[in-house]
C-alpha cells in the first residue's frame, strides 16, 4: 500500500480545506479504501463524498486527492475499484446533468475561470448589478437579487479554481483510466463513463473507445462507451453507432440514439428510440449507465429538449414519461416538459383554455402527479419559475380538474 499511495503523506493536508475544515483526515480515509472490511470501506467512501465533494462542491483538498483515488482505482488489489473512480469523476465535473446533453464546454469553463482571476470584487459586483437590472420582469429580478445577495468574490474565485483543479487532476490521470478499459466489467463501465467528460483528450480517448466497442459484450459497458463517444464528438464512429441503434440489446440501442442525436443525427429511428425511452426506459440488469444518475428517462427527455425543433410526437412522449414519474424523479422531468411545452416562462399565465394542447396536457399531468411528487420543494421551485400555482389544489383548479 505504501508504494501505491506514495507521496500521500507529503501533501500538506492539514493546510488544505474541505467542507468541514482541515483536510487532515483525508489520508486515513484514502487508505481505508483498501481495507477488506466492506463496512469500513463504505464508511470511508461516504465520508470522502461528504467532505471533499460535499453536495457537488469542490474544495482545495479535492484536486489533491484525485491522483490517489485514480491510483486506488487502477490497483487490482483495491476492492470495489469503480467507487474511487466515480468519486474522482464526480469531483471533476460536479453534477453531470449540468453538462448534458451537450457535454463539457471546457473552453467556456476555462475562459470563465480566467475572467474571474482577472477581475476583482468591485468589478464583479458591477457585473452582477447589471445582470439584475437586465431582468425581464419583477419576479425574475427578485430571483436574481436573491442569488446575488450572499455573493462573495473571494469564495467564488476559490471555488472556481478548486473545481477546475479537480477537473485537470482527473484529466492528467486519463492514461490510467484508458488502461482500465481492459479491466473487469464494473471498472470498464466506470472508465467508459469517465472518458466522455474530457473533450481535450478526445484524440486519445476515441481510439480507445473504438477498440473497446470492437469486442465488448457487456451491455452497460457498451452503453457508457457509446454515450461517451457522442460526447467526445466521435463522428468517425457513426457507422458503429448505427449498428447498435439497429441491434437487439435495448441498453446499447438507447445509448446509440443518445450519441447520434449529440452528433446532430436526428432521423426518425433516433427520435423513435428516445421517445420510447421517455415512456419506458431500458432496464439495467448489470452494471450502471451512470449518466444522470442512471435516469435514462430524464436523459432521453433532456436530449429531445436540446433539439432546435423537436417533433410533436417526441414532446408528447416526454409528457407521457412525466406522467409515469413519482417522488424526486418528477421535478426534473417537469422542468424539461415545461421547457418543451412553453419554451420561455410567461407571467401571468393566460387562462387554461387559451393554452396550446401540449401546454394544457403538461399542466394537467403535473396537477395529477402523486402526493410523493408534490411533497418536494424542488417541484415548487420549478412551478414557480414557470408561473404555475405551487399549491396542488390550486393547480388542479387551474387545469379544470376536480
């Protein structure tokens, strides 16, 4: 273990910060990921998620932990080796749905961090004041004011640099990740997922994914590799994607459709596959398709919403899919469905009878979502953004329901 984690004790962990202060506990937690005791290992993993990747945030300690997480993932003696790889990837990109369906805009990301580094607190405050003043209406202005109220330039700059440092640390370790494409199925699945987030490494990663797809038999590994191929703009692999789209395996067929749409191939078989997945997404009998936390219905809907002019039948399929959700799966689907139906929020809403058919149907489906969906404050935020009633009875009355 000492050789595997060489240099771990050379890092000034006590001088680095994570969500709970000093990161001096990180070395012991990383070492615990090698223990044969599963309960101890999972406790350490959960503590790392809570500290160096707390609710999607990254800290000065996050990027420093990445090389050791990748080393653990690459070592055959590490149990559950996909766990440290998923943690490292999460720290690189944060919530992956914030990058989907287009993929990581790394040029824009680097430009924004450079802009912050060249700015100062006063200049940034002026920019935010102008952004608030540009709000289209009082409701949006209040929302922007609330977002700016607790802005701290020093914290914003530190967070931006920590996020990019974690991303760059994983990118530096991608040769190790590409080697993991020859590993066991769970590690291959995680590695194929990871590669899709690093477009600057596409020239090296796409050939590795192509070689994997030549021989891969595991549906989950194949699906992750196909989605990553699309995110890396792998247009040369379009014939391979077409083969999977016309295949018999549901999971790779879905992934091929996702990748092809990302590559601007929006013909009827692609749209039909994604529309079907909105209503009845393919199952995952083996390893996970990790994109959007495995919510293939939501990913399909987001891909359709990313189209410039999605066909009516695809929009209808998204609404059908929304009607089949409950609990915390409802509010992101509701956000996508409302964006497709209305395009932009309007306040106040016109009378229900004056709405278009798809708009009326979307609101009716939301009003009829189960109690487990209406208990989520996140759904209230979505409804408020679109000017809809946040009280269920009031929403039902607006939709003409008893």
